C-alpha cells in the first residue's frame, strides 16, 4: 500500500514545491477508481531538488521495477540530470515528474492548481478541469473511463 | 472544491463512456473531505492487497 499521508507530509514539511497529479489527484477530486502510486510534479530549481532529495533520502528510494543492485544513487545530481522517476520507497510507490505531457512542469501547472489542507499540511492539487484537459490531450484509450468519470464529477460540482 | 461552471466541450467518445459511470459513487465521495477520500483510497488499496495475497496463497496450495 502506498502511504499517501506519510509521503505528502514528508514532502510538505520539508518545503518541497510539488503538485499532486494523476490518480491520487482524481481520488482527491472524488473519483472512485483505485490507484496505487502517488504522482507529483516537482519544481526543477536546484533548491527544490535539494529539498526533495533530503526529504526522501531516509525512505530508501529506488527505481521501481529495476533489479536490485543497480548503481542508482538518489541524489541531487541524478535528479538534476534526469526528469521523471518512478520510485519505490518505504512509504510505497512515488512517481516524481519534472514534466507531464501537454501540461509542462511545476510553474506551468501551478496556475491550474488548488491548495488543499490534508493530513495536517497544505499541498497543491492539480485542478479538476486541467486534469481532464491533460487526460483528454494524452488521448490514451486506457484513460477513457477515467475521463468519463472525471467529467461526471465536474458536472456534479458545477451544479 | 467547487469547479468553475464553464462547460467542457463534449467529446463523443467520452460521452459514450459516461453512460456507464456510477454517479452514486461520485455523489457519496463528494460528501467526504479530501482527507477522507484519500484515507478511503488507502483502505481500498489495503483490502485489494489482502485479496491478492489470499488468492496467491490459495492458488499455490492447489498446485
């Protein structure tokens, strides 16, 4: 199980700039679909990358699906040289995204996000309308059911 | 988290999928706070993991 409470509070209390996107964002908006990882878009500034690395260092982050023993070092250099990382941690599966298709990075998504109080902290959540737009833009058949549900939520919320 | 009421441009494919969405689940979820929704998601995940574990053990025992 991915422990959203521990992951979100760990990142927020370390001052990491991030936005919750993907399936957990959909759940936060009211989706009944189950997701198993936490997707966050993080700001790519050197200061934020340092905060991110420091915050997660104690959770044994490792590349999900990679065989044990690979020379993966979770440090500022690795994060700065890469962009998107799918990780396992002691608190479950965490996807760190520098950008998302069609949506850009943290700065581009921030105006479309809402700040939510959750688990005793506050964090940014991608807004429902933008979430729908991005899933639509991706055009993946596997997302059709999820988009339909999100649009139903949008209709309920708009009443 | 009330959304703005600007209507989304309908997509015919998505409109077809919308017919099968269980709106009663959405209505119940919207009564919860964000934190309650995420706690519910974690409980569901835990339940699924337990089912998977039990299924694995049952399947293994039969082989």
